[in-house]
């Protein structure tokens, strides 16, 4: 593939991140995905690193899977160094890693609040800071942040909403700051409800049957899935999107998750 990119995917071992990793690799990109082997708060992602390694080996895909914490600057630097050693460059960064415990400001304790912001907002800051010099040196590149409609405020998601609102702002600021370095920064928002992801599964104890029944879904007539997000990410890191930066792409629902789009009543 003449347009093959070298991409780092954070939280790339489970849920939507796993689909992004596999989707990019299937399109011919070389991917370094990292996450944590141990399940995190509100997540069911136990053993995801080992599982993804087995999957990419079975499929013969160009994916390297690392166990690393996105909130640890030294660990992030290690992932970047590994990528440069193996591939000689970095073309794209996908900031997907996130945790999403529910709660209001009254029932979210200080430690949990700080952990949510550390993963969801400090993580993209650390990875962007580590990758940007290499994107600039290479003549440009792409950062794609995976956002959430909660970033505009949703009930019972105080800390999660705060972290994703901050990510919208961080994305826009970074897009401005590195516009003339040909580094484009965009945010992709999964929408429409009914999405089976690491966060959503963690909130219901892993019961995937809990999703999709009353979801607005998408114009495709179904809830979106990780492949829909992977396809948009693949476009945004491609040369076809070299003029697109500072934007938010809502996949599955309207701008700012404006719905809900009520389902048609059957006659």
C-alpha cells in the first residue's frame, strides 16, 4: 500500500480501540497498539493484550501490542521509542484510551475523579507531547482523539463529561498550535447509543445484551460499531484528509449528539 502509515493507538487492545487497531492494520497500516493487561475501573478488559497478540498473529497483520499505561510519561516514551526503533517514523497517533465510571459530583470521590482525568485527558496530553516532535520532523501527520457526546455534558457522568469536554478543547488548541507544521488534529465522536465498547460493557458488568434496544442508532438503521469508527479514523490519517484539522466528526448521530432521533413507531 503506497499510503501505508505508522500509527500508535492508545487503548488499542480492547473495545473500539481494538477495532481501530485491526481496522487500520487490515488497510495496510503498521500499528503499534498499547493498553493494560489488567482490567481497569469500570472496564472488563482483562487479558486484552494477550488476546490481541494472538488475534494479529492469527491474521498475519502488522501490529505490535505493548502493555503500557497511558498516564505514565516514561511508559509513553517507551512506546514512542519502540515505534521509532521498529519503523523509523511515526505518521499518526490515535488517542482512544479512556475509562468511564458513572457518577455525579457528590458520589465521585476525589481519587476516582483524578484517575478519570488522568487517563482521559492527561493521557492524550502525554502521548501528543511525546509524538508531536516526530510528526513535525517528518513533515506533518495526524492526531485523532476519540471523544464523546458526554463532553457537552450528560447526566450521571460528571467526571467523564469533564474529561471529554477538556479533550475537545485540547484537540482544538493543539490543532491551532501546530497548523503550520502540517500536523492536523481532529476528534471523532461515537454516537447514536447502543455502542458496545469497553466503557459501555464495564458499566453493565459485561452484559452486551443490554445495548441497542432503544438506541437512536444511525442512518444505517443500526447502532454504530468499532468498525465504523475505524473507517473514519483511517480516513483522517490518510493523505486524502491532509487539509482537515480542528474538526469534530460525529459518527452515528448529529453534531454535539443533538438527538435523540426517536425510533419510528411500528404501525
